[in-house]
C-alpha cells in the first residue's frame, strides 16, 4: 500500500498543476524534519503557508520517521485531533 502511495505522490509531483491549498477548510497539522530524505520539509512548509490556520511543526532531525520524536509527535497528533473535534462539535 505504501508503494502505491509513493507512486501517486511522484505522479502528482510531476504535474505542473498547483493544488488549491487555500480551499482546505479543516484543521490541518503538518509535521516534517529537515533531514527527511524524501524531502517532505519544503512541501510541508509550502502547504502550511497556504492552508488557512495550518499548524506546521518542524524538526531539525529525525528523518522521514521522525526518529526520537515519536512520543512528542503522538501527543501533538492527539492534541490536534482533540482540538479539531471541539471545532466540529460546536
């Protein structure tokens, strides 16, 4: 399943069309590390710039798996989901 996801990501990267990030209207959390060999950092930073009210968390290291940050990232995701549910329930 991951292989198919990576193939899809690569296909989308190859297109010249820009995704309309401004139209995303749900709570959004982006997490990346500068040393991710899949180079997710620039894309996550770019998306966070255009997604309204997006929260962007950047680590200097940890790679694609965010090694040594798993506990912190888990807590960030749980907090994000909890906050997002509060918005939806209101």
